[in-house]
């Protein structure tokens, strides 16, 4: 099909398809945001909307959490949403804008995005966060408000409470998920009298958790080990439900 296209036509086709994908991705995120707002995921037994998306459409948990963050931000950024829905801005650029823009700066960042690459825009956003006094104050307040603590309850169970920034939280959640899957893999082997859980469970948990703690957006195979947030018919659900941030 490409033999009949000259270079100019091929380039136009590529740009057109990319714009269509961006417009479709915008619509997808808006649907995600509305589904999250209605808490459809909770009524189906998932721990969070991100877990529900991982179960239903195979999105990795880290990527799903980031998509939901962007979706919530788009509700308040009319110009960014308009440029995204028309295919003018890519998801990479929109993701960067939503880290810092508000209703007052929305149009300014869209204009910057029109003339910068995604990499350049990421750098602009980083520098803006460093230079803007209000943003720096918010960042400092968030940093000072971080904590990770635990205690034993009356039944001898360990209760863990944490308030972390998204990057730190992604690492912690990935580590907890790997540990949970290692324990789950070891349990059948111990019940059968095996001395070791074997390598299969370890490999499976690496795939489901994204291989490395920092690699929170690695794609996860739907056939990987069961996630605690995935509704399973008749399965016990000992993990507490995770409620997404309202922001």
C-alpha cells in the first residue's frame, strides 16, 4: 500500500494518523476520568480505578495512575483539552502541561507546546517548577507533608500509613506488589512440602510489577500473576480499598 505513496504523501499520512491517535487518546482519558468520578470500579470490587483499568484493558498500574492524573487535570484546563482533542497536542505534551498549568496559565502552556518538542516542554516545565515561587512553596509543603509510619493494632496486625509523592509511591507500591506475589507464589509450594517456591513465581512477579521499582509505566501482560485489585469471582479480598486522590 505504501509503494504508491511519495515521501510527501507518506509524511502527511503519518502526521494525520498521529493526530487521530491523540484525539482518540484524549477521548479515552476523558472517559476514564468520568468512570473514575462515578466509581464504577468500586462497585465491581476493584481497589482503585487504576486496578480496574489494569484488569479491564491491560494497562500497567503506573501508567493507569498517570493517565487518571492527567484526566482529572484536563477537567480544569479547557485550552489544553481542546488542543488535545483536536489532535494538535500529543499525550506526551499534555502530560507535561498538566503537571504545572492551572486555569490562568493554561493557554500560555498550550502556546509553548505548539513550538516546542515534547522533550523541550518537559524541560520548560521542570524549570518553571523551580522558578515559580508559588509552585516551589507547594512543592516544599508536599515534601514536608510526606510520611511513612506503621504500628501494630489490637489483633497484632501491622498497619502501614503513608503520604508520598507520586514517584515515591510508585516505587513503594511496586515493591509491595512484588513482595505480595512472592508470598503468593511461595504458599502453594510450602503447602506441597517444597523447599523453594521455584523460579516461575519470581519471574511472574517481576513481569507484573514492571521489572524494576522505578519502571512504573512498563506494560504488563494480562496473563501475568493475579493483581489484588482485580475482581476475582469468590476470591477473598483481604487488602484495603485504595481511594484515588480527589485532585
